[in-house]
C-alpha cells in the first residue's frame, strides 16, 4: 500500500472519529454527573439527523419561506453559512430540549432507585423513540438534501480532503474546547464538577442539583444532535435506526478514553475512528467492528479506567 | 425497600412488554371478505410475509400490494364464489430479520385457516421460515428470495417464482464482462445470505469469463460508512464495483464512491432495483449504475399492460416496485391451487391437513401464464423461467439496458 492510501485512510478515520467524539461527549458528560449510561443517547443522534433534515427542507421550500429567502440561503457563501447555522442551532436546541424532557420523565423518578433501573428505562426510551420515528415519520431511509456544496479543499497525489471533513473536525474541536472551558472555568461548571463528586453533599452546599443535571441532559443530547446533522450531510441519508451502530461505537469510544472524562471521550473517538478505518483499509472491511471491540477489550484489561480515566480507589 | 423493588419489577415488566410489542407484531390487514352473495363461504387465508417497517420496505410494501391485488381480484371471480370460498390476506411484518421472520411464520401456521404464504423477500428470512411452514404443511411461494439453498433443503412445500442467484450472479458477470467490456471488478457483499450468494456467483463467473477480480470484501447490511473501503477501491482502480446487497446500503456505497471521485459504476442484483436506490444515492452518483433483475421488464410482457392497468386502478399514485408483479403471480399460484383443491375435495376440506397437502401438490403441478411470463416449477420448486434483464440508471430512473 502506498503512502497516499495510508494518509487518505487517516483522513477518513479522523472524520469518522470526529463524529464518534461528538456523540461520545454526550455519553461521558451524563455519566460523569449521574453515573448512568444514557442508552437513549444514540436516539438523540438520530433525532438530530431528522430535525436537521426537516429544518433544512422547510427553509429551502419556496412555498413556505418565499423564493427570495431560498435564493438568499442557496445563493452565496454567506447565505449558506446562515442557513446551516440555523439548521445546526435548531437541531442542537430541539434535541437538547428532548434530552431534558426525557430526563424529567424517564430518569428523575428513578434517581434514588437501584442503578439498574434508569439503565433499563434508558433502553425503553431508546426503543420508544426509534419506533415513534418508524411509525410517525417514515420507515424508509430519507435522503438528506445536498444543499451545501462539498468542495475539495486539499488534493495531493491520491489524497483528497473536502470541506465537509474539515467542517466536522473543526466543529468537534471547537465544541470540546468550549465544553472543557465551560466545565473547568465557569461557576456552573464548578457546580457540575461538585455534583459529579458527591451529589448529596453538593446539594447540601446549596447547589441546585436538578438544574445541574438538567444542563448536562441539555448539552449532551445537543452535541449528539449536531453529530446527527453531520452524519446526514456526510452520508446523505437519515433513517430511524441510524443511531444504533454509531451509538455503540461512541459509547465504546467514551469507555476507551475513560468514561466521565471529556478529553478522554474525544481521544477515544479519534482513536476508534482511525483504527477502524485502517482496519477496513488494510485488513478487510468486515474486520472493522472486530478491531473496534477488540480494542475496547484490550483497554478494559490493561487500563480499566480508560486511557485518560482516573483509577478509582474502592471506598470501604 | 419492598416498594422500591416492586417499582423496579414493574418497570422491567413495562419495558419487556414494550419490547414485545415493537418487535414481534404482525399487523392484520384484511382485504376482500366482501361476503356479498355467498353467506356460507369458507374463509381461506393467505399470509403475506414481507419487510413492512424495517429492511427493504419499498420492496416489501410492493409485495403486499401485488399479493393483495391478486386476492381481491380472486374474490371478484365468479368461479371462486361458486366454489364457496372467499380469500383473506394476513400481512406479517418480518422486518427483513430472520428471527422476526420465524415469529411471523409461527403466527401464520397457528391459524388453521391459513393455507399458504406468499413470501418472504430476504433469503435469510425465507430459509428459516420455510421450515416452520413445512411442519404444518403450509405451502410457501416466494416472489423474491433468490439464494439457491432455499429450495435445496428437501422441503416439498417451498417454491419460488423468481430466478435464483446462481443464474442471476453469472448473468450479471457475463453482462459486465462481455456486453459492457469491464475487465476488472471489485466485489463487495453485505454479509447476508442473499448478498453473499450473489456476490460469490458473480465473482466466480467473472473470473471464469477472463475478468480480474481485484478485491473481495464484506460489509454489514446496516453499515453507513464505507469511506475506508472506498479508499481501498480507489487505489485498486477497478472498472466496475459489484455490490451484493439491498438498495439501502448499496446507495450509500455508490454515493461515497462518487464523492471520492471513483468513476467506476456500481453494479448489483435485484436488491438494488428500486427507485429508492436513486433517491438515496442522488441522481449524479446513481447515473450509469447497473443492476440485474429477474424476468423481462413488465411492459415487454403480454399480460403486463393488464397488470399495470389493474395496479394503477387499485393503487393510484404508487409506482410498481421490483416484486409487485412477482408477488401477484406468487399469490395467484396459491389461489389457483386452492381453487383446484376446492373443486376436487370440496370447499370445507381446503383448510384441513388433507387439503393443505393437496394444495402443495397442486402448486407443484402449476402451469400458468403469469404477468412475469410462464410459471411452472422444477423438482426443487424453482421456477423454470430463467430470464434476467440488465438495467441501468438513465436520467434518474432504472431503464432496461440497450447496447
């Protein structure tokens, strides 16, 4: 295999890893605060894809918003940027609200129940959401309109990098930087960290626990929603069960990086995406899932806390 | 403590119930049964097993339409009324999944009035389901399962009206090498019995013809990311990429190939032969892609025009999908057999074990002119009609390929 192919596979892997990382942030954020794995998170990703699709369709439908508006959105670079800012923001906000609503009705009543209960509840929510979309929206895959032109930004030898790949990478890194600063520098971020250390003690110190948990359930799903829109744009379609495989992989990424650790989720996402692409390229496409989950097992054996996770001392 | 535990148990029960509801449900849509004159008519049920909510839904819905059309026409038929029978259809949603398919099959055979099944679509579903039907002597006529092994398990109740992959795969290879002049191919499948069988047969014949198979890879039928594979394909620069699988993933592969600048067309079997393929891949990526499908194009067949007219009257605004006509023929095969048995043994005996066995024998002896051509079965239960047509995407639609 030539060097070009290796570099191209790295580009593929980094893009895929960026998507995994965005979703993994949601798993890890919720786990950090609630010590709970939100199995409905893969459906937040799916919901983001659908919200993005419908908003995009509505905004480019001349009968709804007028020919002038559509012309503005699709006419130039500035219009496209505004259009996609609206699409991404609405996906993030609506899916974030969905996350908060789910927390309120499916998880909060179980907050003091055994830890298995919210987990089962999350699986129930996941099945419910998938079937809701299946029955009320469509069981078929829906094509995602290619409104945004994808241009080749970089081409050298056999390696090409397009604008969408760069957009995914840059957005992921910016969102991580923002989230990292938010959690470590702001007052509410401090409240989040306190809650994650000891929920009851944080409550006694005057922190509004419900607000903190609600915020985690807004930000996590919002990031998943953004990843869903990217998935739709990158692969060109959305489907009600599109969340399952990326959800599993991103959960794996969060565990590899050290669940509960934001930078770990990001690292895990990229590690997984890159290794998967290399495995598909140099072994066989059929082996990529084998490699992904073999890495998970290896990490769990040799570093049970994950690559960047802290080793937790068992309290007696 | 106890109340907490009770709540937990209740929750698990609710989730379990929910899971049951969403996975195994077979939806009932009774058509026909317009008991106009014959009050004492014996109800004879025909099961329609197809993916209706998940999997290749566009093809599955078409199967349901085709079979229901045949059944409602039969109920209008004076000969059927005279025999004292009335047909009812029962749809079972197999979701393109073998486990769900077996659940549907068990639901079908638990109804003693059900004498035959028109289905299923996916070979991976048809094969395990056929064993369930065999135990209850229920005849199964598949309009679409093309994996050769379906009819080679020694089950006397299993038939199909479509041509098998060991005909379709090689035919695709011959077209690719001889008619289209492709000398090298990269072969991919989706790891299902259908996709693997088709891709294997293609690769074998393509190599035998003198073509070069530059790569052979497996993917998953629910995969959406093929970029790593596409990069590999690009570096090997084949003349054509052959995909054994269904349109859902095939379309994404075609789109990603085209996005990466691979100019080689994608080629596949009947699983790609649906308008959804073009919608999902996008016009630009799909243009020039190829697929083979069983039989002649409908408009080239003598009974095609009648079928088209009846279809458009029954389902205004719907397009005829790949298996609508085959499902119509498959349902008619069962209907004709039921009519014969009702005439020989009397309407009351049709739904007995004796009747069901007679129906299997009658289906085996089928010799009728269907919409898709002459319908007759060989000793295995495979159709004797082995025509394959090559289609290509031209101006955003599948059209029969003309050199």
